[in-house]
């Protein structure tokens, strides 16, 4: 980052510190609004935040798929074991 700009009363580094909570929708309305106004005026945070958000979404989707696959395998194994009785 070239500089830590203050836009909408919040600095780039503060936005980055809150990015996880922002992506999770876990911020209070005031902070959420402040970050959204910062993003409207900061191309660097918008680009980085978008890339970060996409990465988090992809990882969560992969983890959910893996968990479902494990659940399916466990169910299949339980069914096979029960069928042997």
C-alpha cells in the first residue's frame, strides 16, 4: 500500500484490521457504514478487499464441500456396517 489514507473517518489500516468482521457481516451498523464509505473512495482497499472477500468465499465453499463429503462418507460407512449385521 502506497499510503495509509484516511477516508470517511477511517484509515486504510483500520479497514484492513476489520476486514474479517466486515466480510462476515459482524460489524455494528456505524462501523459497517464507515467502511463502505471508505471503500467508495479508496480504490486500493476496494481492490484488496474484493480479492480478499473472493478468497474467503472460495475457501469457505471448499470447506463446506469437504465437510459434506466427510458426512456422506460417514453415512455410507455406517450404512455398510449396519447392513453386515
